C-alpha cells in the first residue's frame, strides 16, 4: 500500500516549532494539531504549499516573511483604558482577553503595559513584524469526512487535540 501524502482534503496531524531567523525558539507545540489541508483558513498559504506531497515522518521547514505570516504591526489593533475600567483578572501583564470586532471576528488581545493608572492591550499577533521559520513534523495523514470538508476544519471528535494554530 502506498504511503498517504499531504493533498487537498486530507487531515494532517503535526507538531511544530516556530523559530526566528537565528534559530531561537519562539513557540513550540509537542501536542499534535490537526488541520484540513488546502481548506483550513487558519494555516498560512505558504505552509500549505510547502506541505503538499509530503508524507508521515517528513519534517518541513518554511520561512515566512511578515507579509507571508504574521503581518506588520497595526496600531488600530491596540486599545488603552483606565485600569479601573478593566476587570481584575485582566489587570496583569500578559493577560489575554477575547473581543469581537465589528464583523464578528474574534480578536485576542494581550495586556502589554500597565502604567500610571492606565492599561494597554495589543491585538497584533505575537510574532508581528518578524520573519519566522516553521518547522513542521508530520505525524499522521488521513482522509477527511464530508462534514469536515463542508466545515473547512477537522471535527472535534475526530481530532487528537484541539488545534492551536495562528
């Protein structure tokens, strides 16, 4: 039997590491993640292209510029308020809160500064303005279901874990 290959509508299970250009680890996931190849909008297009045709056991390295990955800093994704207006659980550096924009899209904002009775939150991705290297280790490949193809994502009950992609 031929080895399964990454192709459209296959569910790909993987672990990953994200490094900067110097090889410094920025993020690592040793917990398997699933995505629906060439359908799941949470995956960067250049990563999708790089994974195409690979098989279980392959390690794929993909360099993403800010334009191809996490983008450039957007000051409109920042918010400042008086500290007294923010619930206590968010009054610490690094705290994250999820908000919805006018289009209903979820935006996660991190507390980046608390000073002089004011708090600042930033909704820019953590690796904004950086060229990063994704190192992806393919752990599994399987056929998707019609329901998964219809939704554009793996179904929760089919996954080994919940995806934590950017």
